[in-house]
C-alpha cells in the first residue's frame, strides 16, 4: 500500500474485506475454483469457442496487447515476469513496457522524449519507486512513467495505448497476425 500511496498520493482506498462467514467462504471457494496459475496454463478456453485456437501460447494465458499502425504484438505475462522492462518496436514506433510482477501491473510508453529515443533497463538499485533506468541519460523512471532522478527528473513519458490482462485466445481470435513477444526476443519492427 505504501508504494501505491507514494505513486498516487491523491488516491482514496476503499476496501471492504469479507466480514461474514458466508463472505469468507465465498472468497475461499472462488480462490480454489479459479486458481490463476492453473487457469493460465489451459490450452483451451474455459467456454465453448467456435473457431480454431491459436496454439502459440496456452489459450488462457494473460497477455498485454499493443497495436500501432497496423502492427500488433502480444506480450505474455510469463515473458514480463522474466523481463520486467522491455524495449520494443511496434509499427515503427519505439515503445517501452514497464512491469511490476509483485503487483501484476504493466504500463506501455513511447520511448521518445523530445528528440531522444531512450533505451530502458531494470533499476533494482534505483531510488524509491524507480523500476527502470535509461541508458542514454541515467534517468530513473517509475512504473507510472515519471522521471524521479537524473537529467529528465520531473518529466513524464507519454503513455502508449494498450490492452492489459487479456486472454491470449481472445486477442489472437481478433488479431491473428499478432507477433508474440518472447523473453529471449530482441527489438524488431
């Protein structure tokens, strides 16, 4: 909670933990029925699907979908767990994916700041809340795209539209020409 509050101090948190025995039982049953790691490994959707399922990834795996100028890339959560900072090209545009596996939150940004295109790396030893550091200036960046230390301190990266926590089968059904990012991949177009 403390990290989120530092990132967004204006936020009010409203939490209603289960109070009654019935509510607590429902939470346990749902957690047991829908174990996310088991769900993500499924090769078939959880409901009837009338078309063939793209088998490049398990059907129920979560992906982050990015689309730009007719080009598409799906970044599986499993790849983000291995590489929480990704530099990528989509439709000729340099983008950066910043991911926090503990909170399962990802954001996508344009890599261009002014006239410079930045290359990002993980920053585990950076200032509070920094998740990335750019190679060009040594600036530290938060998951929200805010520069907290370095040459660009006070600057915010421009967000790039994306879809988060989609099931692979759903994204691939509507965007069959999607390129799948792998954690071993290098930036391509």
